[in-house]
C-alpha cells in the first residue's frame, strides 16, 4: 500500500518533494498507526462489501472498519456476521493479491472475535484486527483477552507470525462524566499499557459523547466548538497521547455530514489559497459543508490527533491531503533533528518566518518525519489545495 498510490506516477512526481513510502500489514505498528489516515467505516451488512472494499482501495482508502455495532440494527447481527464470512471468502478467492486496505471489524462482544476468526478460516490473513466499542478497563480486558485467545496455532500459521491488532473506541459515559473521567482514564491507561503490543491506535467516539447530553454539532461547527467534547479530547490526549514514549496514537472524531445543508455562519475557507481555477473547488467544498471538515482536521492535528474516522468516501481525500507534510514543515523538522543540533539551541527557520527551538520542538519534529514517511512531503510550491484537487478527481 501507498498513500496517493492510486494517482499516476506523473501526478505524484508533480506533487511530491518526497513521495509517500510503501507499507504493508506487516509494517511496524508505529508506522501503521500513522498510516491509517482516513479510516472508512462501512456497515457489515452491505451485500457487495468485497467489491466496495476493492473499489475504495482504488480510490486511495488504506484502512476500513466493517461494523457489526452501532451502524446496524440489533436484529441484523447474525446476518451481518454471515455476510462478513462470505465477503472475506470472496476477497480471498478473487482479490487476495490486490492492494487491499487494512481491514478491521468492529464487534459488539468479546465472543464474536474468536467466532469470526474461526469462521474466516484462511481468509483471516486479510484481517488486521478488531475495533473494541465503549472501551474501559472493566469492559476492555475481556475483549483483549479474547483477541489473544483467538490466535491459535493454526491462525498464527495463516497470519505468518503477524498479530491481530485492537483499536479501542473511547466513548463510554464514564469517560465523559467529569466525576468519573480521571479514574476511567487511569484504568484505560493501565489496560492498554499492559497490552501495548496489541493496541494499534485509540479512536474517539464523539457521537456517543454528544448523545449523552442530547447534543449534535451543526455542519458549520467542529467538535472543538462543543466544549463538553473538547474537554474530553484534551484529557484523553493529556493522559494517553503523550510524546514521551508512553502515549498512543489517538485518531480524530467522525465528521457526520456529506450533503449540502442550510448554512447559518460564513464559510470557513479563505479565498487566498484557492486562486484561479481552484476557486471552483472552494465553492464545491463550501456547498458540501466540507469547509467545516477541513477546519476540524486542522484542529485535530493542533490538538494531538492523527487521522480520522470517516463515514463517507468523499471525506478521505481531505484527510489525506492535510496529512501530507508541507515542504516548510519538513525543512523545519530536518533542521531541528540535524546531528549538529544534538546539544540544543535556537535557530531561525529556513523560511525565515519563525524560531525553531531544538529541544522543545524535537518531539514535534520526530512526529513530522514519521508522518512524512507514510504521507510524503509536498513540493515547495504545492499546497493542500493541489493535493486535495488531485485526490478528489478519483472519488
């Protein structure tokens, strides 16, 4: 797999100073956690799911979650499980050699993990792991133990030594409520640290947070405009997303909108980046409420989140375009991490517009270079507008 690998080599050469690197399901967890990018959710009941997966891979999707939980009716679970078994068998038979996305299944109960792994048979080699709902210390341990138990000797042989990963979803009321938040976060931290080699990334269930108070953010507002939600995100990153080696990748919340709505506030996209023919792109983004999504992606990054949960294919290109490392970011990061800077100090950026302080900015620079490995570095004259336009042409 390769981000932007669905674009032609000519287009990639025009866009990138350093092209995105290739990765596989066998790549190190540290790489995969960042490479997840825009993780596209799909109900497990879709009758042509195998074809959908292949189609989305051709449009640049590199990670998907096939959902057995909130996206389907309680009465559809058995049917959805059977459909997953059929669709994985079809993928193995017809598309096993294709560059398929990293595939995860969002389950409801721990028992589903072992059951599905058994029923998949050899097709389990196409699976990267499971998404664990409403994760707390009490509820999470049985899921993680079930994941470990599901890897029998036979399964391990099929996987070729690769482990199945877990992606816990942080969405429980105990995490939202102020009086139980610190204790709940502490329990989650203990649990995921104990199973660190199994936890790929943490996902935020912001829709459930809003539901607990009967709230829903409008399309011209971000999750960070809802103060109850913003407070939880800040506390999650504070305790679980630290850059000192103890933290985990925390992914951005879902953006719910994908069709035009009546607007109350002014558009959030400035005109200046969208000059000439790109003005039409700006208009289209605003008409489809994508300006709010773009702003939320930027705020995700500013608040320590990587990637994003997506429920519509049109959201993938914006997430990936804004994940590419700019030439300016790359220049700053490489300057900060240069061998001659090991003792610290302060230097003026090569772009002569900011101060780079070596010791305080080191962790930031390391994260930038890790992102550059999987999303690439844009050319000096390329902005997110050109990257977004190229990605949207394939949707």
